[in-house]
C-alpha cells in the first residue's frame, strides 16, 4: 500500500504518514488505531511492530 492510499484510508495527510514512517513525527494512539484499522490489523498487533 502506498503512503497516498494509506492517507486516503486513514484521513491522515500523506506528509504526516511519511513523517511517522521515518520517525520524524510522534504518533498518537488515535492515529495508530486509524492506521492499524486501515492495514486490517488491531492496535495491539500494530504496536508490536513499532
């Protein structure tokens, strides 16, 4: 999935997705949950890979 697709699915800007991915932006639990859901994962599973 591209950053653009993930941004569309989560409502988070592509630039924020990029900064989260590269460690330049801290991720809130709300955003983490939205990303996990977009990736068909649960929040606990998603947080394990962070």
